[in-house]
């Protein structure tokens, strides 16, 4: 006999109905929330459009000579960036006004009158969970005459990598506190790494320029002081009336060097004082000595390790004061100085031996700077006749020599011409010999 179902729903039917009703309610509620958000975002966008139009109207009502931004090129009364509170929300209004060199009559440097007109770019953005696209308005403002005609100079700048490729999107910052009004202008390089800035107020040697980009090295110009004179590549720039100042900086991915100090059994030696110095300079100090981009003096940690990050590509020499540290360098896992390329991570392992007053370290290398394995190195002097053979790192070490002075040095290696020379040893001495293939 079949059960009587006329009295109501079964439990399974109730579950199905509940699921269907719940799913429908959730969908309707989600649609309602989405509609609210869309309406709210629409209101924000309308307010942003109104702000952009207000800023554009402000620019249109200015005399041509006054169309510019505070600290910008050209200079004027409009802030480069401003936070405006409207309808319970803070909007960011960015205004970029610059001279425009129209290609119709040629461009700089061929075109000496290269401030043809001004281009204004107004961008309004606001905080939004939907990653809303900012409002952008672009307009051209032409002078009454054919061209701007102000007494000004032009900067033609390019940021390049070590290989000579343009650095797209590099941030270029130009400052001149000696002009009236002050120039304080930031922009981004184009796809070729280039920034062309016409309309610079005339000034001699006072434009401070810097270029940077996340993950890359940076470059800049420097002030001349009583204790520092920048070299020609890092001296502040000039802007001359009707002339183009050309400038190039090279930036690339940062590199790193990890230093490890250990004994001859490959056990770590901690807190070893050392110096690591590059070859690239930015000028000279008050005593006429070079000022290097990287010049570090410190020590490894308790585990015999030290890390140097965000380095420029360069050649780096590591030195240890044996008398102060109590150790001499017996060998390194690569020939010193080490060459570091952009984005390269170098592990430099320094094997140490107890310090002796007079010693000689010999590196044997090819013309390309590669170590020569299995080279026989002999030194002779009065009362001294010692021979060592290089390993894979191309180095030998002669500790605890009798006296300072001149030593005869003889080097031979399979496949290379024998080398005979003289080396003057005084204290801790290092020398590199270059072998010539047969």
C-alpha cells in the first residue's frame, strides 16, 4: 500500500525548495549589491569628470605665459598634485603641463625654437575597490604668435642600460633652486628612455638631475663643495638660451656580492675586517683622491658571511689588512678583482691563512682574465727558492718570506709561453701575471 503524501512535503523536497529559494535570494542580493556599487561608482566618476573640467577651465582662463605648474616646466600657479575632498571622498588631481615641440617645423636639437606650444594633461583618480580607470583630459594651449618665444633652453636626456638600450619608464627628476620660480619637476622617460624638456629657464651649472627606476641602479648630478668636486659626468647641468643640453646616464639592474671568509679546511672564520671597492667614480675629494660609487669597509659576521646588495655593475677589489685582521688571503674562488655584471649574484669565497709579515700572492691568468690551472710558479732570491703549482683558481701563495726586496718570478704552464719577470715584495704583496698562448 502506497503512503499518503497529501499531507505535505517530504524532507528531501523541503531541502530542494530551501536550496532553490536560498540560491535565488543570494543571487538577487548580489545583484542588488552590484547595482549599488555601480551606482556609487557612477557618482564618483561624475564627480571626477567635474573636477577634471574645473581644472581644465582654470588652465584655459590663465594667460599663456602663466600656464604652468608649481615647480614645473613651464612654471605656473597650478599644483602638480592636489588632494580634493568632494562628496565624502578624497580625489587626487594631477596636472602635467609642459612645452611641446611640434614635428611640423622640426624637433630639437635641429629646431632651436622648440617651445611651439604647451600641452596640459589633467588626471583625476580616486580610491575604488573596482580599480576604476582615472579620468584623463589632454589639451593644447597655443600662444598668440607662431611660437612661444620665451628665453629658454632645452634638455635632451636619455637613460640607457649598460648594453645601450633605452630604459622605458625611468623616473627623471630635475631641480633648480636658483631659478625664480624654483624648478622641481618629475617625469617618466619614453620607450627609448628619452626625455625632451624644452622651456628651461636659463641658468648655468645649477640644474640637479637624477634618474631612477625600481630594481635598477640610479644616477645623479652632485653639488661642488670644499670637500668634493664631481667629475664631468656628474656635474650639475646648464640651460642656455636657444641651445640644447644633451645628457645621458646609464642605469641597469642591480647586482649583489656575497662574501664568505673561511680557513683552509673550508670552516668559517667570523668577524674578519675587509674592504670592497669598485672602480667607478663620481669625482674627487678635497685631497684630490677619487670618490668611488661603492667603497665599503667593514667585516663579516660571526658566521664569516657578508652581503652587498643593490650594486652597480663594475669591477670590485677585495682587500684585507693582514696585520690588523691576523689573516692573509691565500686564495679566492675567482680572480681578484671580480667583474660583476647587471643582475648578477656573485658568491666570493675568501680562503684565509694566518698572517705573516712578508708574503707574496700570485694570480696566473689569460689575456681574457681567466685563471690558468696547473701553472708552475717559482720565486728565487738570496736564500729563497720556492715553487708552487696553481689549482683551478689559478693562484699560489708564498707566506713567511725571509726578506723584502726583488724576487725572480718564473711561470710556466702547458700550452703557454714561459714567463720570466721580477716582482718587488714588501709586506703583503699581490701580483697578477698574464700568460700568452703558444
